[in-house]
């Protein structure tokens, strides 16, 4: 272990430099224009893993390719599947980045750029931990499989089918994922639950073309007016979701779990500061951690319609749209929620106006039990890697494939987040602390060591 | 007069070809990127008028240039000032044009392209009538001044100052403007009123940056949610404007005027068809012509915020905006209305969220008396030019400079619209009937003849 840790410490500059190479590839999976870049990232990852001495292959899917690698020469030892992704979120609004999103830079102890925390940087910690074992100890203490995909940010549409086809190849005793975050600086965390997600779009059309507001204004419906009435009616005045039945299936956290959350060093002030907001929002009279971790939400993530250019234009707009994204909590079923939303919007739509709701991808929420040997090992590894006792938290985000591992294949998952809540993932100026990057590599190395010692 | 009419008939192909040259210049005044094109259009117009034998000059303004031309060698005869504009509205949404907006084509008896009706094509009718008099009769029956500007579509911000400085140069007995439309095909019209306009933008900011909807969704305000609540609250559920005091100063049309409107061959079905809409909107229980001509309106002309790209993105958006445009009717004062809107939005804005309202340009509404010799002459000219008795109508649109001519300089204005209500001005596939183009040229020639005969 000493030699492994030494390999980690001496490898620092190289690790960061390699990570920067990967970060420079603009692998935005949701944008068809970047499909080629997602493939370039896949090739980069494959070659990197192969150069480290793993059997590494590109696997094609109907969408973006994924990379599967393994080194399984520790008979009798457990098999760990490290899962992560090399695709990233879009970078808009570009003008709010202080440095170009795909030109990673080091600033204030962080590395800044799209994908630093979500998830290239975090996934890379496990890759580098494997490398450190190979360099420092000459072999791995466990059997290692690495699955890095290129479609996580679009809901992993093709990974379930790939897993079904490659059940034996991907089989493992435990799945380790670092795509969540610590509770705060110096508070390494084991995540015990994820919110699910379900997205939809609303399209309103009131006339076949934009109309002159002088000739028609005041006598015909306005697509943006219709849309804003529908959208504003999705929430109640007090901040809850107005869709009938939305909260029906919500499974509340246990009293014990709620108590443990309330004991966490959570500061609303700091939370607002990291959000850059003046005030809290959403459902009233609930602890903020409950609202993020255990309550569903419906966000309007984008809206557009009418004249978008500079200056003014005298029109009655014909079309308007909104993109919405719901976060779901244990108990809720995406398809059922989308149906309820569709019914709500249909009832809220004026007759004789075309209103269309298109349902997008859905990911069920997930819960992770805390009483396993895997969680025990990860707690020990985090404590050594970060030098601090980890806490149990949930995460408000969604990782669709975790549900598959847990529900479809009965593979226990460890969600070890190395990022921080203010890493601005999905937003401008995404960052990842370089000391947490290194602590993550140490944690992963310790985890392999812990699991290799057991039998 | 015979020779003038002959010159018009024989000139047809040439007129259309010249108009196409002017239409090809993308002189979008609201877009700084097209400032050079507005100037190219000004130069084109100046040269064209000079080649016809008028003294024609470019006049610089702090914004886009204008063109002033004259031929005043009919002593003792009245002086007509023809006013029009060579700037055009933006062309977005581009993908809804069936042919490129700046590549004019003839289709089904129309010329199709941006500016065909509003206003290059209509303004050109007077230019060609002047040319026909010069070619056919060798001289003009009246003194003619032509003022064509490049900032009408942005509210003519610099023309009032230019007029104040060039009071004598622009002085005339009557101003003739063709920037409105006929009531319908074969129903040439004298317009007796225009709505005013006042524009504003709403900007909402809830956080300093877009936030991950997993980490923050449900616990912070959403800029689009805040904006859509404000915007949807601008109207009452029944379609009226909800701003307190909005209707206070509205001067209702006389019973006689209302009766004349109700006698017009107005078809709601046709109106809806030309709008491409399924249903009427706006204030209930009023005649549609009253709603367009004599009632104020508040339209949301554009909205944007959050993620605008393809696919989905899990964010809580930080910023959202809406552009609004109000049409005002006689009695209303733009600045007063904007203040009322600002108060309304301030009251509707949640505390601790940044909401900013920026007032744009305002143009007061205008009324034109029908009992003048100028109106009498125009009625005669329209009847001969179009071969049909004209009707008195109003227009729901706004021409800011008309207010100046009438109120500041006491110059009577004749608003003779040659276009049609379904010309899609300001929208995609703007068109202008070629037979109305020719009838407009004849009307303008007759009008000059009529006014030249009187003394």
C-alpha cells in the first residue's frame, strides 16, 4: 500500500495533465453536432486504459459508443465494476464562463472546465487508482472492470440493452460510482439515495405564422401568453407542484434518516451562497435537505418563443415552447407522473389552441441500503483517503443506470462522491478541487486494498 | 393625364424590376449588423430619385440616414410631402419563409419578400407616380417632396429632431403616407386613426448562474417560473389587460364611427383564416374591428431563458426575459402607461428576486379628421386608381412620425393604404399584390392631378 500511495503522490502532475487532455474533448452527448467528439473521447479513454495494461474495447451502441475495460487476474478476490461517463452537459450560456469550457485551467486549487467534476474528473480518480496499484504494487488486489459510457447526460438510453447483452462481461460483486458529491469540504460522503428524473416539453401554437401586432394584436390568442399561463399553473402560489396526484406516491424518509440529516452541518446561508441566490424557493415548511433529497420537484429548464433577436418587433407570436424536468423520489414512477402532467396541461389548455406535450426520458429514483460489507469498506477507505469520517447523505440528482444495476441485476452500488456541492456541474464554470481529486484517487486505491484483504 | 396613365401602364415591368433591386437590400434597422445595409438602401433610393430628375440628398442622423428629395417648380400649386421608409423588420423565423426574404419573387400575382408591402413597395408607388408624371406630362402638377427614412421600424427615433431642424425644407400642405392597408381586396381605404405603441422588456434573475436541478431543484427559485407568473399575470383570465389603470384614458369611438365599422364587410372567419388561427382572443364582448382599431393591447412578443439548445439539460435557470409591446389608442399617453406597467410588475415580483423592467420606445396614437379637402381629393383619386369607392377605416398599427406631422407641425396627413390585411407584414412570407401596386401608382398620379387642378 505504501508503494501505491507513493505512486499516487508522485503521479500528481501527470494525472492532471492527462485529465486536461480528456477535458479538452467537447463530448456533449445531447447535441448531435458533437457526436464525433463523444467518439473521440471514447477512443481516448480506450487507448488510455489499454496503455495502462487493461484489456480495453470500444463497444458500439445505437447511440454513442461506450468503453469497457478489465483486468481480472486476482482469483478468489471480489470483482469491482467502476462505472462513470465521459460525456458532458452542454455549455450554454457560453458568455458566463470565465474561461473557455473546453480549455481546462487550474485556478485557486481547482481545475475549471466542463466535465471536471461531472464526470470525467471523478471517473478518472478510479482509473488513476488502478494505475497506481499496477505501478506501485505490480498487480491489482481485486478483479477490476471499468465501464465508461458516453450517454449518461442524456439518460443512458442504450446502456440497459448493452448490460442485458453483456451480463457476464459486466458481472461484478459491487459497482463503484463517483458521480455524486461530498456533503461539503472535508465531509466525504456515502450516498444512499438518488432522485429520479422525467423530462417533457410543452409546445404551443396559436396561429400558422407570427402576426403583425398592429393588425391582429388584441383580437387573436398569443402563443407566449397561452404558454406562460400553462407554465405558471404548474406550481401553486406557495411553491408546490400543482399537478393532481404528483405527491401521491412519495415515500417519506424515516424519522431516523430525517434526524441524521438535521444533524448535518448544513447552512442555509452557505447553500444560498453556493446557489448565488437571495432566497430559498420550492415547497414551504420543509428542511432544505429534505426538499432536495426526498421531495419531488418540477423545474422549467428552458423557455422560448416569438422574437429572440436584438431590438423590438411588433408581432403576435405564433409559437412558444418550454422544456421541463422533474426530479422524482423513492415511490414515484416516471411514466405515471408524466401521465399526470399531461392530464394537467390538457385541462389547462384553452380550446382551439394547439398544445402538445412530449414526454422525454425517465429514470426511476433509487435507494441504497447502508448495512452491507461494501458500504463498510467504502467508509473505511473514505476515512483514510480524505482523513475524515464520512457521512451518509442522499443526492438530489439522478444517475439512471444505478437503478438498473440495483433493480435489474441485484448488483450493490457504492456512490462515493468526491466533488463539492458548489462545483457548478451542468452550469458555467464547472470545477473540481485538485486536492479532492487526489483524495479520491487515494480513496479508490484504499477501497481496492480493503476489498482485496477480505475473503 | 392620359399620357401619365400610359406611362404607368408601359412602365410596369421596369417598375417591378427596380422594386426588386431595392427589396434585395436587407435593410433591417433594428439589427446593428445590418446598419451598412440600411445605408446601401438609402444610397440606392437617393440615386434613383436623382436619376428621375429630383434634387435628392442623403441626410445623416445620429442613427440611420434618410433621403430627402424634391421637385418644386409648380408655383401656386400645393406642395405634397410623400413620406415612407426603406428600412424593414427582422426576418426571423427564417425557416418559415418559403423563399428567401431578400430574394423577391413573383408568385400568384404577388411579389413576395421582406419589405414588399411594408414599406418599400408601397413607398415606391409614389416614386413611380412622380416618374410617370415627368415622363408622360413632362412636369409635375404639384410641388413634390419625398422623405424616405431608415428608422421607421425602430420608432423613428431621429426623425423628429431632423424635422425640427429642417422645418422649412420639409414644409408641405399635406403629407401622403402609404404604410397602412386596404380594408380588403377591392376596398381601397382612407385611414383615420392609428394605434400608438410602447415597448418594454422584463428581466428576471434568481441566481448568479444556472444551477444543477439535482443539487438545487426544489429549494431555490426558478427564473422562468418567476417570469411566467409575472407575464401570465399581465392579463386577466378573460383576455383583458390586468394592469391597474390601463384602460382609464381610452377614448371610445363615436357611435357613428362604430356603426360605420359594423357596416363594413368584415368576416371573422376570413380574419381567422388570414391569421391562420383557430379562435379569436383578447377582450371579450367587443366587435373585432373595435378590438384592433380602438382598444389597447399588451402583447408578449418574445420570451427566452434557461436552456435553448437541442435535447435536455437538468438545470434550474438563473435568468429569463420577455419582450412586450403595447398598442395604445387615442387618449392614452405612452409614458403614463409604461409607468403603470412598471408598478404592476413591481407589485407582482417576489421579494429577493431581481426583476427589472426596461421601457423602450413609445409612440402616441393618432386621429385624422375626415372633413378636409385633402381627404376629399384622396377619395376621388382612390376611386379612379382602384375603380372602387373607398371606405373610412382605422389601422391597428403605429406610424410614430404621423403624430409629429399632425401634432407638432399641424400638417394634415393622408394615410392611403394599398396593401392587404393578409400581406404578412412583420412576419414570414410578406407579400404585396402587383395589381394593387399598379393601382397605387395610378392613385398617387390621380391624387397629384386632383390637387394640381384645385387652386
